[in-house]
């Protein structure tokens, strides 16, 4: 059975406009686009999408985030059911600061983060009245953050042995153990290669160095804690994400985000 929920808490910093799953798709034409950020993901079957004069298939587990007012159309290549979520809230004009400026972003379920599971869990929590306003904003932020981190890797061919052997394990190690005292040297040692070689491979496949990815992961996790734990002191957040010196944390956070952690937290309240 298809489920569609419309939720309009626009007073929240980040909110859901609608969410649903097992939705039967036929043909949709939106020459003026959709007024919100719209995530569409295949549950079963296969869909065909045309966005910005690019046409591609959307297979099970694969999804696309379409920016507001970007013309698009899609139709079923075979019986096609989807999951979807659309986002609004007071900070919707600033979502591009999280996911970038591209008219659309393609991604898919991965071991690090499952967009499908997020939709199912969010729907279940909403129906059980277990998702309050702050939790809704945090959940949306987590979804968008995971998308910004994962989409760059979806076009990497997993049949390339050096990516599978060295880069992917390093990504998983960073994503799970970011709070530990990780260094590029330790990450390289776990792969039995030199730090220089790991960094060259990492940048080739992801566009950033190993150290940059580690720092970005820590700062992104810090953002989530700043939003979800408003009473947690900045010094404890720094330690929780693996940055020992609070002064370094504040300096690195401001360099990456143009605001201090305290101002960032205030902005999202």
C-alpha cells in the first residue's frame, strides 16, 4: 500500500513538506520544476528521468535530489514504485550550503547511510508521534549531510581494484572512527601502503585528500551535535568528534563555515 504524508511545519529551521513510500509512478511533467527540494528514489522497478537535458535510469536503491524550480520529467520504464521526501523550513534557501549548487544530485543507498531506511524510519517515528520538532530538523539535516558526503562516490566504478582495496575501506574507517585519534599515517598503515600513496588515490577518486575528508567528516558530525545537543558545551563537542584542542576546533570550524560553532548553533535554533 502506498503511503503519502504531507507535513507543513515551515517554522522549523529544516522541515519535511511531504514524505512517502511504495508510491506508484507513471509519468510526471514539471516544466517549471517543483517548489521544494525533492528527493525521489526507486523502491522497485526502473524509472527514466530527464533533468537539465540529461536522461538517466533510476534503478532500485538509487535516488536523486532535485533543486527547486529545476525543470524535469520522469516516467516508468517498467512498473515503478518510489520513495520520496520534499524539504522546506525557514532555512530552505540555505540548503545549497549543505548539498552544493548543482541542479540535481544523484546518490544511492550505501553501507555508510541508507536513504531508504531513513525514509522508513522517519515515517514510522512520525506515525508513532515519536518525532518532535527539533528531532525533525536534526533528521532532515542528517539526510542532507549524508547526501553531500555520499553523492561524490556514486559515479566511482566499484570494479576498480585500488578503489575497493584502499579508498573505500579508508572512507568506512573515517566514517565510523572519526572520534578516535586518527591520522593519515594510521589510515595508510591499516591498508599497508604509504600515506603519500593513500592520499594520491583518495584525491583521485573523491576529489579531496585523506586529511581533508577526515576533517570534513569531523566538522560535519560537530554540526549535527551542535543542532541536536544544544546544551552540550563546545569543548565536549570538539572532543566528541576527535579534535583534542577546542581552540583548533573553533578555528577549523570557522575557516570551513565562516562562522564560529556558537553562532552556527544559534542560527539553527
